[in-house]
């Protein structure tokens, strides 16, 4: 993988991670309900960020899907880790919290990677021909 491709993937992961994480982290724990707490425009951002690497650097579907899709459970896990450090009694069922966001996170990333893959292939096939 070229350096440019890696940098684009890292940037897209971080944007998606923060888009999902910031509103989730700022919401009081008692008001959270997964997966409902993340089912909004944040997942659109995840989809868009999965499309960007394919269009910008020709990154394949699988890599875009895996890296950007992982940003959603990573953001939830960051909240879990923070809360457990403050109060070890919280998040006793944290594996289920992660499991509940896998489908929305990787689902939106798959749509974005598919949509971004077509223009990405056309652009990079033409450049190499």
C-alpha cells in the first residue's frame, strides 16, 4: 500500500471515529441506548469516509470497508474504556455494546466503499491505461 493510500485511510478513519464518537461521548451515560444512539447522520459520514479512499487513492473495497467500518466500534470502545476507568462498575456488558454497533458501522461503510469503488476504479483504470 502506498503512503498516500495509507494516509488517506488513516484520515478517513479519524474523521469517522470523531464524527461518531464526539456526540456519543458528550451524551450522559444514562441517556444512551445502542444502537439507537448512533443511528443518525453520523453513519452517513462513515459511509462518505469509506468512499473517499477509493476515489482519492484507488484503495480497494475491502480495505476501505474494514478500516473505516472499524471506526464505529472503536469510538464506542473508547467511551467504554473511559467510563470503566472512572467507575469499574459501568459497562459490565461491554462486548454486547460493541456487537450492537457492528452492523450499523460496517453496513454504512460497505455502502460507502461500494459507491466510492466505482468512480475510484474508473479514475484509476484510466490513469494507468
